[in-house]
C-alpha cells in the first residue's frame, strides 16, 4: 500500500477517468454482481491478474474487499 499515497481505498476522483468517463473501476473494492456470490474487478487486496473487469471471484460473507457501485441515470428531455 501507499505507493499511490493512500493506505487502503481512495476517493473516487483521485485518478483520471477511463475512456468511458468512469473513475476507479478497478482497485478499490470488487463489485458484487446482482444477487450472486460473485464479484468482478478485483480490489485493493487482489493479485494483479484479478484486477480486471472480466475476472470473477466468489465471496461468502461481508468483507473489506467486496462492495457495490451505485449507478445513476439522468433523463434528458
């Protein structure tokens, strides 16, 4: 840790967005997938090969490595 100045997780806008305009998709916590016990994207505690959106990991209980991402949409009139 601390190679980027943060001991664990970091604020959402700490780095540049990806080509979709999204921030911190990989590296903070792995995102839960619906109601399945599967997470994707890796976390700050994952090995390098697990910090990919296509990577999957199972989880069985709450932990500091797995979370969820809020999604908001905006209607344009």
